C-alpha cells in the first residue's frame, strides 16, 4: 500500500541535515534552556519514576530535555528551533548506538530511555523510529556497565546495615540510584514490548520486591516514585506471564491448566489493582501518576483477557479446526463457559479505560508517553470492533453509551495536544475515523433497510424501531454541527497515525492500516479488524458471512 504523508506531519519541515558546528547553546538562549529544562522536570520527569543521575553539566541530557519539552513552545518559536533540536538529537543518538562502547555512560543510557518514550515533534518519519530499539540499546549499554547487578548490590548493602555492619552512605546512595535506573529501564522496555510479540532483553531479579516494599506508604515524592517503580515492575511481570500462555490441546487436563493459569494471572492483577486503587486519593504527591497506573492496570487486564481468546483461537487455527462457528463452546474448563464470561468482562474493561481517560487532568494527559495513546486507541478499537460484529451477526446495536463515550474521548485527546503531530492527536484522529466508519455503516444499514423493507427474507433481521433511532443518530452524527467534538479539518481527514503493536497483528488488523491513508480503510477493513481474524474467526467473505454465535451470549 502506498504510504502518504499527512498534513499534520507536514506542519513542520523535515529536520535539516546535521550542522557539525551546531550546538544546544546556538539553538537556544540560556534562559530558553532553563525554561525548557524546568518544563521537562515538572511535566515529564515524574513519568520516569526516578531522578536522573546527572552532573552539574550534562549536555546530552539537557539536549534531550529541551527536545522533548520544545512542544510546549509557541508555534513560531517551535517551528524555528524544533527541527534543529531534533537534528542535533538524532545525530547524538546515532553516535550513541553506532559507537556504543565509547558512549557507555549513565547519561547516554538515560537519554535513550527518555527518547524511547517520547518522539520528536517535527514531522519525524515513524517508520524510521522504533522506541523499542532505543530502549534495547540502552539496556545493552546497561548490561555492559553491570547495572543489572545494582539491585543485588543494594540489597546486600541494606542487609549489612540492618545487621549493624558499617556501610558508607555514599556507596548505598549510588547503589540505590543505579537500582532505580535499572528498574526504570526494565519497566520501559516491558511497556514498549507489551502486546507486540517481542520479549524484553532485560530481566528483573526478585530482589526488587524487598528493595522497595509496597507496605510502606509514600511520605514524599521520592518514596512515591519508588513505590510506582515497584508496582510497575510487578504489573509487567504478571502481564508478561499472562501473554505467554498458550492452549496446547483440548484435553481436559490441558484446558483446565490453561484456564487455571489465566485465573492465577488475573488474580495477581487484581492484587496489584487493590494496592493501587486508593493511592490517587490518599497520596499528597504526584497523584496524577498514580491515576495513570490504574489505567495501566486496566490496560494490562484488557490485553490478558484478549490473550485468552487469541490463545484459544490460535489452537483451532493451528490444528486446522477453525471452520466451526461454535469453536468457543469446545473450550469449557471445569465445565464453565469461560470464554463467554471473559468476553463480557473484556468489553467492560475496554470501556472503563476510556472512562478513566476522561477523568484525567488533560494538561498532564498530554505529557503521557506516546505508547499510552496506543493503548487508548486499542481500547477504542476493541469497543467499536465488538459493536460492529454484534451488529453484523445479530442485527442489533450493542446497548450502552459507547458512541458518546468515544466522542468525548476524541474531544479530550484533541484538548490535551501540545503540538500538531503529537501522539494524542494521532490517537484522536484514528478513533475519530473509526467512529465515522461505524456511523457510516449504521447509516448505510438504515438506508438499505428502508429501500428493501419489502423483502421478507433478508440475511439478517433488524427491528424497524432500531433502524429509526439509529438512523436518526447516524444522520445527526454525520452533520458538521454534531461532530464538533471530533476535528474534521483537512489535517484530521487524511492524517497518517503511528502504527501501534499489539498481539500478533493478523491480516486486516487495524494497526496495520494506520500507516496508510485512512480514506483507504473502509468498512470492509474495519469488519476484518481487531476481533475478527483473532478471536472469532474470519467471516470477511461478505457482510452476510457466517454468524458468530458467541455474540448471542457475550453482551447480554
């Protein structure tokens, strides 16, 4: 498929070729550098959950801070300095990766860690940027510097001090800081790999469970960040365990074992969620970032519930038994219709994530790492994909307020944008386009029903009252006044969002469409999207394809 560049990406010119004589001091004034550093430290640093290890003069970290924070500059200043900052940053990153032995410093590791979370803001070609590559390079450097052993060293020093042995404060202080950096690296790599089918290079040792005990209530910013580091590590350990589960056979032993492993993982997630739930309201420090942890817990739960269907469906595809529309009934551990039960929960979790997004402070939401918006887009696509297939197979619109919820999310995402090609805006445009496809399909069905009302034997039967109400809604949603919450400018209509990575993208997966022209992504592609090929079989031959009986039970 031919790639197209969106007007949003063209808002800024491409970064100029590196100027060997250019430097941060030549791009920005000292006051501008201090201003952008303050913005980064206030709005982005808390996401890292540790204080960077830096010298008084840390030119690489200052450059990265200013590059990320430049999205907060006014349009004119940003257009002037952002391309030069990005060019400088790209040159230094290339040097770090290609000459890694010479660049193995704590400063370089932290720079790569930060850049893996936030992309530049001046029309970067997303196909050439991979956050996982950046953090993997940082992990490799950290291994060479033996940062992966910092946690054991810190635990050993703490144990010595508890026994009354002499331990220098500076030695323990440095070991703890390196432990925080290593844990932050492993957490970021897990975040970026979650759902992509890739395994993180870094591993967490069990010592982190005792270094930062969750039983201690955070009494200041530092202890709150330590607690978030630990809870994130636990969360990703549990999620990675859940995403690795596969169904081996339909024997009673294997099915029960498959079920019990998922139940254990979901139970562990609930344990972490219980600890996290009250922290945003009882903590006096950085409450927003505890709120975001609750969103991450729900997102990980959504991915694991998604994996239950994916792993079961993969077994039937792998064994050539994927033609039975009632395949899900063959998976009944302990006599339970478990896929039906998990299906109901999956939809509820996806909608709960969107509700939580609306409850966030939009000013801080806009500073979220780019991958967070991929997770939001995944939740929205699951909701719309479910509604689409329920409509196709059962002829009814799934009850609820999903369309209004999605419209409000789109408006909130546009509200929190700090630059025209921010991840938040890309997410908003994608969800808006998917919602428009849904509304157009609904309007088409209504029109077809009106034109063919004399037919008595249609492939799918729709109640006339349903058509009237949904037809009116679809028509209103298509008018300019009613879509004010979703930007309909030329920038939005042809925008090319970034490709997210979620479990083993199948043919027609919505993520594979995101790098192309969204106008090419029509209803046929939407139908063959996130749910069809993975969880519920491929019924894409035509819109009257084989009904999927699981939907008769999932949401009623």
